[in-house]
């Protein structure tokens, strides 16, 4: 009976801890993005007049254009027409729940089902990613589809089952109609997996290695790439939509006017956050070199993020999760495994770093979003506020319980406090630059 109670207590703590991946939902802005009005007008026009090939909203006559996000515009308009502005906010919450869940499953897969590491990485990415990038724009759909693509590519690379590749052509059709500007990214994200499979194949041919457990065939990936490209013609504009990216960017005059096309500046708040994240990833990868596909995914999305502000969301969404592979053998919480000194010593610095990073990110987001968050909390019912208060209290109890365990196991409690203090001071002076 006692063993059953302890097991139930552990499962409850595990569930409570894993639910923290949805903390970022609290910071979804309740304001609509400026671009939404053009999208709403476009969606309404399509439902009345059909797919346009001439720009219907300017003074120029017979101005040919491609409405590359026509399906997103229709979805936004249908939601807005049925439920008003708050319907769009609810849509953001729904899409973000799916993004958060897929990211958590992806981290679980990469970390060999280490739910502690998966939860921490998903939570940190969520509290940074959501307030900055979850907006009423087509990128919420394209980001979700690209994340699903990475998940199934990773499933294929680990199981070598071709059925996981069958969903990619469907993702291609959806992406070319929802957000054609990011459709080429579907194939860019295949390249790291192709390179990984090709490198393993060349290594085996050169050194006569047998098939390794992590090896996956190359030919199904190439076939899937060709099929996904072919079905991309399933859109109202054909090749014009597929080549939209190559014809819409690269004009220096436009890049000077659009801030999203500017490169990241380290003196900005977003630039500091980005460079800190890249520094952390570099240190993590130096600790344990991950497979080639993870290095290419992180390096490629980091290069895109540094090149243009609009691509930073791709780094947070698609380039951070490989760090779960590095920490897959770390057990951070005591209610999952027996609490022993060797176990703690092996992950001491990781615990401190992740706790500091998570608390700093939460504190910063609360500070920046307080004017939005406070009215939300006041608008909730008394019961909802009580639930939030109890959840926060349980988190604090668990956190101080963790500190108590540290004090019991080690005499270097003061050293731990000094490390936290020094780290917080370093972050403070960094952001004050």
C-alpha cells in the first residue's frame, strides 16, 4: 500500500512538472498583428471572388501578383467572421498547444525518452519563443508544419521505417498553400538528414563498417524529396508559387525598408538573447558532439537567424531541440530516480545552469509582459486564480525542497548560492550593455 502511494505521488509530481511546458501560453499577446488586416481582407475576397491573379487592393491596374498565403488568409477570415478578434487569439492558443506538444515529443525522441530534459528544454523554448513569435501571421502554420516534418524525419532516422516519410508530401501540399514563402524550407530541412545518411554510407564503404543502429537508408529520403517537390504543383499558381521565395527577396531597396530583413544587432535585446543562446549551444555541443544532422540543423538555422530578424523563430523552433541529445543521460529530479551523491555530482552544473536559465527567462518575460498579464489574471474567475496560486505554491515548495536536498547532500551550499548570485549578476550587466 505504501509503495503504491509513493508511486502515485511520483506520477503526480511528474505530471505537474511536465505541465510546465505550457507556461508559455500565458504570454500569448491579446493584440492582433498589423498584417492581419491585409490577410483578413484577402480571405474575404477569395471566398467571394475566388483566387486572385491580379492585385485587387491597389490603384495599379492589371498588377499581377501571387497571394502566397491564400489558405492562411481564408482560415483567418473564417475564424474572424465567426468568432471575432478573440477567435483569432483562441486560434493562436490552439496552434501553440500543438507546437509545444510536438516540440516536447521531439525532445523526448532525441533524448531517448528522458522526460525531464524534454520538459526543461520545451519550457525554456516556450517562454522565449511564444511571446516573440506567436502572432496572427501565416508563420504559425508553417512553423508547425516544419516542426512536424522534423519529428517524422527523426522517427524515420531512428526506426528506418519508410511509413514515417509518407506524411511529407502532404505537408508539402499544405505548406505551399498556407505559406509558399517558406515552402522551400521543407527541402532545406531534409538536407541535414540526407547528409547524415550519405556520410554514414561513405564511411561504411570506405572502412567496411557494418550497418550501425543509427544508420538509415538514403534512397527513401531522396524519393520522398522528389515526390514532395512534385506535389508542390498542387496550388492555384503552379510554379509561380513554388518559386515565390526566389522572386520576392534579394532586393536591397526593399530590405532597407523592412526591419524583418535586417541582420541581428547584438546591441538590441533580441540580439543579446540570440547570442547568449548560441553561446550556450556551442558549449553544449562541445561537451558531447551530436550526430551530423543536429549540427547542420542548428548551424543552418543559426546562420539564417543571424542573417535576418524574421528567421530567428526558425532557430528557436528547429535548432534548439538537438541539445536534448547531449543531456539524454542526465537525471535532474529526485522523484524519478534514487537521490544519490554520484547521481547529483554528474549533473550538478547542469542543474544550476538550467535552473538559473529558466528562472531568468520567466522573470524577464513576467517583467516585460506584466502590463498584459495582469489584466488577464484579474479577468479570470476566483477559482482560476486559486488554481494558479496553488500551482505556483507547489512549484516553490518543490524548488525549495530541491535546495534542501542540495544542502543535505553537500557542505558546499554556500558555493551553490554564490554560483547563482554570480550568474544573475553577469546576466544583469550583460543586458545593461
